[in-house]
């Protein structure tokens, strides 16, 4: 259960209020801003939260603030808002995936479409897994909850249910950034080098770790121990390279790259295939043989047709000589006829 | 179906028969030469990761290959002039194979530049030029169709190579793929085997030769060691003593005909084409990135290129058939200029295309225009300089085009980077091509008029009882005869005259 809702120490709350208001900045507006369900970019919605609106619910939250302050620098506090419109137009889903890589204050809300605002006696429940959450912010047509996430255990699916004549449901999935591996295997050859790359898009991990699968378990790759076999290189903040030298058949298999974020870890899968040099050699030799056969066929056909032509030409010559002889005996008239023909 | 073949010796281009087998060979050869550098792009990502280089360093491989293929044109021409098409193409095929097989064992990007870039590029150059040349030797009346069909090899090979390369890469990695591609490139040798040598298409000046007797004629025709690529060789053999002074220049010209630079038609073609190539390839290179830029997903963007290739495939032979029709053939240069200008207009209108449908329409028209231009690219050159000097002409043209071909996409890229907008690149390409088309149109109009004038003068001269043909057959009169190859009706009637003389020759003996 998220610690957001356990209440303690009101005195500390006053002290904190004083500190924050002294540090300046305008109080944040907790009322839900109207956004499209399609606007789900966390980065674009980040607001610097430096003050507290007194209308925010309960003493529970201050404890969270305190914990947050002790865990990170004040200036790093990020605040994001997400909203789902219910009952939802066909086409837009009533689920949203929210990616968080670091401790965040987050507000989730379900807004009722204006067309349905006439519905009275709506019962709204917020749930996290099976647990029901209290302390719902209610405004005119929307119901929201504020959360502080700083731990992996706080991630998961938060859902709101609006029960009236019909039931409307919306879910927010809070998760760490996903790392994509490669679906297609990387093909390499024995004795060669293989380079495997993992990238994180948009979020910078704090650490990268590589694992290889040995049977059914994953074994971490220690590149300092086996420096002439593995080389792990963090090319940039978001990219890591694993170079495997002197490949053998045993290196064939599945590898995992794990990115560590503040809020948890995420893995990407890569496959390595190690082939022997014989594998491409067979098609190569087959094609070369085919080419040789074709070239031979073409040349043989040419020799054959030349022989035929020569025979035909010899015969023709013979005929022409015969004709010339007969012409000479027939006179000039025949030759002029032949001219005109051609 | 050889129309004038039955007279016996050197009947003129067969325009059929074995010529169609030659077209098949040229189809394969030209296809590999144009499509192979583009098809390699699939491997670049993996090679870039493997060697740890930047994308531009890997893209150099393709650029070097393209540059070598075009830049080695003159060398190719010299070799064809000396040895004929067949040995050159077979050697080129072997070179390509060796290049790619050695590339499979490379351990640095520099070695890739040499193996894939230079060696394979040079092999492809030795494939491209001779294939185009031999079509001119086998066809005259149906030459545009033959050219259109042979040039259709490029999009067909590209459509075949792209998925094939992907399949090879998925199963064998880049090293295994290069090995197998080396074997596939050996099929150029098969194409070369089909290029049977043939005698000169237009009978060189006969009366002096027939003086030697029938045997000499027969010897020339059945000689298959060397094609009579350069007609100047025949008259030269007769008067080596007379022209001792010019022997050196003529010897160079025998290998590579630099006197083409005095040829009006050739110069027009050269300037127009060099200008056109500045804007020719850039739109293809940037079509997919542009589509992604305006929000289209990767697969649909790739599909645009497929549409382009398919339309291109159909457009090339069709253009060949249209160009061969009796209305278009005499004015083929105008048709060529029109297709270039049409191409340019497509690019100028592209920025107006909004959304995927607009781009699909653009891709269709672009494919059509691209195919039209490519189908007639070499046909118009043959039409201007004649089949005899085409060997040297194509070499000189390709090396001149080489510079602008290489400059085109980078200039486009710079425009895109500077302005952050693709439309300026399209406008630049469109403007350059419309300019080139207009230039060619005007200059060819002028050229046709000059040719008509020269034709009138020649006819006037012939009416005087001066025997033009038995005179000193130096380069000058031969030049005149070949420049008259412009309007295609001329050589046809010339052939008939030549034939009459042959028949006379036979009867004399």
C-alpha cells in the first residue's frame, strides 16, 4: 500500500510548509487541467512543484513530501498529471501506460464526459491492485488521486471505477521504461567478434548489466574477470555495447541487457547465433557451380550454332556459284532481275 | 527477324534473333550495376555497429562504389574498343565476385572501402558500359525497345535484391551474405557469355575493301576475335603511310574518341545530362526520410519506394516501345527533354502533396518519370553519336556525370540540414531538372536544324559527279556520316545503298 495515505506528524508539516514557501515559487494548482487522453508524454507535463496548495487533501501527503525530500534534491521534484476521459470515445482506450524512471509526484484523474454530467449518484472507487484507495480529489466532473512514487513497489496498475446506471472503468499502468532488445538473432561466425547493443529511449539508466543464460539461469557477465573474452562499453548515457571476442559454439544463446533505474530494473533480450564457416560456403559453392554450368552451356551452344551456320554458308556459296554459272549462260537479263528484287 | 540479312555479309544490326538473348544478358548486367550499390544499404547498420563507426563512414562504401562505377567508364570504353564487350564483361563479373568474397573476410572499414568500394565498383563499371554498347551493335530499328527492356533490369534487380539481401542477412549475418552475394554477382559472367561479338552495324566504306576480293570480306565477317568497334580502323589500315603525322592522335582516338568533344550533339547531351544528374538521385534518397518526417510510419515509407520501383519497372519497356514508334523516333531528343522536364515538375509539386495519399501519387508519377528518363538515357546518346562512336561516348559521359551524381544527394542533404525543411531540396531538384530539360529541348531543336542543313548540303554535293566515297576516307567524311545518324531515317537508306554496292562487289568477282 502506498505510503501516501498513512498520516503522521502534523508539526513537521507546518515546518515544511514554512520551508517551501520561503524557497519561493507559486503554489501549484492541483485542479485537473483539461487534457486529451492522447497526451501522455510525461516530459511535456512536468511542472516544478515548489509550493503546496492548502486545499490538497489530508495530512497524509506531507509525510510523503518529507520522505521525498530526504531521498532526493528539492529541485528534482517532478510533477506530472494524467487524465482519462470516460466513458471514452470508440478508438481511444480507457487504459494508459505511464513510464516513470525516477521518483515522481503524480496525479491521476478520471473525468466524466460533459454529456453524462447529468448523472447523479455516481459512486467512484480508486483501486491499486486489489486495495481500495481513499482520499480522492473531487472537482466538478473529475475524480483524482495524488501519488508519490519513489519505489519499485509503488508501481503497478491504478484503476478508477464510476458506478452509476452504467459502469465505467479506466486504468493507469505505472511502469519503468522498457528496454527493447533485438527480435532477430545476431548472426556471427566462429572465431569472429560479435557486438550486441542495447539502447534506452528517452530515459537514462543509472547502470547497465549484461547477463548470459547458462541453462535456465542468468549469469552476470563480468568483463573485468574475462577481459579477453568480454568487453562492456558504455558508449553514451543511453547506450551500452557488449563485445564478445573469439566466438565459439558455446557462446550461442540468449543474452540479457538490464538497465537499472531509480524505480526498478528493465531487461532487454538479445539472441546470438554462432555459425561455422561451412554454413554459407555450401550455397556459395552451389551458386558458383551453377554459373560455371550456365557459361559452359552458352559457349557450347555458340560453337554448335556457328558450325551450323558455317555448313549453311558453305552450301549457300556452292549454290551461288552454281547460279552465277547458270546466269552467265543465260545473259544479263537475269542479273538485272536479281538486282531489282533486292 | 533480320530484315536485310540475306545479302550475305555484314548485313547491319540483326534487330532480333540472338539480339534478344543479348538483351537478357544486358538486363542482368545493367541490373546489377545500378541496383547492387543501393541494395547494400541493408547491411550498413550492422556493419556500423560491428566496426563502431558512424553512419556516414559506412555510407562512404556505397559512394565509393558508385563513384568507381561511373568514374571507370573511360577505362571500360578503352577496353571494349580494344577487346570487345564479351571479355570485358566476363572479367568484370569475376572482379565483382572476387571483391565481394574478399569483403566477407575484412577486418576494418578501410578494407571494406577497397574490396566493396573499389574492386566491386570497378567490376560493375566493366559490366555497365559494355552491356549498353553491345545493344547498339545488335539493334538499330528496334533499339529503343531493346534499350528500354535492358534498362528495366535496374528496378527489377532492386526489387529482387532488397528482400534477398534481407533474407541473407537474417540467416548468414553480413559476412556470410557478402560471400553469397559474391557468388550471385558471378552471374554477370553468364551475361557476358551471351554477348556474342558481332560485325560492325553499318558497313564501313566498301568499294576499296571489295577491291581486295570476296575472301577479305568474309574474313572480316567471320572474325570473332575482335569486334569492329571502331570503323576508323578499316580505312586506317589502308592509308597508314599517308597519315603518319596524325597517327598518334588517331591511335589515342582509336581507344577513346576524344574528337567527340567537337561533336555538337555529344556536347549538348553532355551538358544537359551533367546538369540533370544534380537533381536526379537526391529525391529517391530522401523520399523515405521525408515521409517519416511528415509523420508516416517506417513500413509505409518503405512501401513508397516499392511503388516507385514497380512503376519504374513498367515504365521503362513501355517508354522503349513508345520511343520506337514512328512518330517519336525521329524526334526522340524532344521526348527525352520532355521526360526530364516532367520529372522536374513532379519534384516541384511534391511539397504540395499532403499526407500519405499525396505522397503515393507523387511516388507513382516520380516512378513513371524516372523510368522514362532512364530508358532513354543511352538511347538518345546512341542516336546523337551513332553506334560506332558510342563506345567512347558512353565512357566520357559517365565520368563527367560521376561528379554531379555524387554531389547531388549531399547538396540536398545540406539544404535539408540548413533549412530544416525538405521542400527546398525538392525545389532545387525540380528546378535543376526543368532547367536541364529546357536546355536540351532548345539545343536539340537547334541541332536538328543544323543536321537538316548539313543533310541538304551533302545531298547537293552528291549531285555533283564527285565520288565522295572513293575519296580520302579520313576522319572528316566519316564524321559527317556519323553526325548524320541524328534523324534515324538516314542510316537506313544509307544501308541500302551500301548493300547494293556489296552485291555489285560479289558480281564483279
